[in-house]
C-alpha cells in the first residue's frame, strides 16, 4: 500500500537524518537537540527553562538535563530573575554565541545533502506537501 511505503520512507529519512546530525554535532561536542535549544537562545536569550520546554515541545526534565549539560560546556549560564527570584533565566555565553556558525554549517550541509538534485519546481512541490502533512499531523 502506497501509504505504508510513504511512512517507511519518512521513517528512513528521519532515522538517517538523526544519525547524520548526531555524527556531525558530536564533532562540536554536542548532542542532537542541544543545537535546537541553542537556536532558541540565539533568537533571544534570557528566557526561562519552562519557555524553552514549551518552544521546543520537550518535557521540563529533558530541558533541565540539556541546560545542565550546555552549562557545563560553557555555552550557557543561568541567572536568577531580578523581579522574581524563583525564576532562572537562561543566557548564552560568548562561547555559546560563537558556536552558532558551526552549527548552522552542520544544518546547511545536511539540508544540501537531503535536497541534492531536486529542481526548483520539485522543491516547491515538496514544501507544499510537507506543509500539508504538518497541518494534518498537528
């Protein structure tokens, strides 16, 4: 059945992409997912762990573990909120800002590999179909 074949291909793509990202991010001493947390902070740091959890659609304990690891790598730091001492805000260090370019290079390399040989028309159609799939699943 074609639907099963499509699901299997999507599973294969997802698995291979995760494997590729894992290998490339390991060269930067990062794990899959940590790049996404850093990306959220590049868009605007000083947010709380709860906000990170919501924006990344991850459970709070997962975010807590990522924050702890990235803090130990010297990429981020936590600071108590000035108005509400119960809240910790997460900020990028200089090193955390510097790793943006290498991570973006990893993303671009993976994207280029994934889309290699596709025409502009194929890319537009693919985008439209993937957007429809994203709508369907949400």
